[in-house]
């Protein structure tokens, strides 16, 4: 059995973040959930809750200090993603230090089986391209940071109504591929604990 790790989940109220909290707790890790408004967050048992703002590193520094891993599942519908996402990545770069960083990425940036990023493939929706490029800008911040990071996204999209399979497999970008939040969370926690991949973006699909 893997040693107990101290894991911080930033964005714990969201679907990807809450699934990561549940998976890490189920494995017996020490979990700290970071949310903007702790009063609005119903934490699972044995989870420490802290207030924090991903774009304000000063609110995160003490929480992240001494932790083994940070899972960042960040999104703010009220902000311009072109500003918010790179700022979020920069905020993490300032406080994560030696902790393992697992960033919830975007499938649109993944290369497909031919090596072409999904966002550049035929018939991929282009009305959201500015959002794709905002995620790319955030990854560029991480690439320049020197952190021990990995980004993990669905190879295509999340399966919002399907049943978890209890596992996942790595796969190139594929717009038709799906994975549940619960199975995606297994990949997030695996990388937080084992650090098997470094400074790269991984796509995951449901276990066959």
C-alpha cells in the first residue's frame, strides 16, 4: 500500500476537484480542500478546509507549504479565461515549491493519433478557440516555471451521465472519447502520489 500523502486540492467545490477529494480520501491520504468560500463548501469527513484564491498566491502559501502534492482543478466562469488561467498557473508557480503539481487540463490541446492538436483538427468547434488558447497560455506558464508538474485531461470530454469503470487508460486526443469525473480523479491522484510523468500533458479515457 502506498504511503499516506498530504494532498491539497484547489478548486475542491467543482466537479473535477470534488471527485479528486473523494478519491484521495478513499485512499487514506491527508486532504486539504481549498475553496474561496469555506462556508459554502460541505467537506467530506476528515478533510481540512482552507480559504484561498488561486490568483492571490499569498492566500495559498501557508496551505501549500509542506504538502506532498497539489491538484489544481480551477475555473472561474465570471472571469476572462485569457486572464484568469495564466494568472492561476503563475500563482501556483509562486507557491508550490517542491510539491508535485497536477493540473486539470483541456482536451483541445492534446495531439490526436496523427500528432495534430485537437483544436486544429477538421470540424473541431472553433467558436471556443479563445478558451483553448487561454489553457495553452496557462500550460506555457507551467512549462517555463521549472515545477514538477503534469496536466491531465480527458482525451475527449467528460462523461456526465455514465457509470465509472474504476480505472482509466492513457490515450491521445480523440473528440469522441469519454471518461467520468470519478475515473479521471483516479488518474489525478495516481499522478499526485506516484509522479510517474513529468512536465507533460496526458489524455485519459475510461478503462476498457
